[in-house]
C-alpha cells in the first residue's frame, strides 16, 4: 500500500496539471496561456524587473521567459528597456494595454480561485500556501546544491 509520502509527488503533479488546464481554458479567449498569465501577474506587482529577476520570481527558466517576452512585446503587452545601470541587462514592465489585459485575466481566473477554495476544508488555504512554499523552497535548494556540485 502506498503511503502519503509515496503519493505526494503524483498528487502535486495532478493538482498542478489540473490548475494549468483550467487556466489555459479560461485564458484562451484572451490569447494568453497559463504561463503567460504568471508572467503578467509577476509584472503586475508594479516594479520593472530584469529578465533574470523575472525568471527567478516566476519561477521559470530564462530561455522560456525570454520566448514569452518576445511574444508579449509583439502584442504590446510588455515593454523591455535597457537597464539604467547595466547596459547588458534589460528591464521589463507591463504596458497600459498589458495592465488592462491582466485585469481581465484576473477576473477570468476568479472561478478557478473559488474552485480551489471550495475544494479545501475551511481555514486551510493559508496553511496550504505555507506548506507548498516549503516544498518549493526545499526542492529548489536541493536543485541548486546539485547543480553546484556538478559545476
């Protein structure tokens, strides 16, 4: 019989994929994917970020972020500028068009957030968020350690 410990990776994957599918479905009418929504949401916090910082905060790999940025810039949703103190870096920010679209996407995602809330016992969302942050931090720490060992 499988223990909860054994089931955890598959259950986390199933939850992530369900969220991703729901998000892709909700955002499709706006021409945005779930991953692009995460990028827009990260930029929505207001500050211009370097591409590297954006990738770290999402979290995603820099090449995937760059590909999304090129596409979103062509659509007029984001703007990239040369960093004020590092000519090699670029900062990224939402345009006013990107901000308007993000607001629509946020509203379109409300049913998903309600579904998640309704699927959990009352008062457990904060605990779940904290626990998932612990998992993400733990797995990322191990990955960075493994990568440093290989280098």
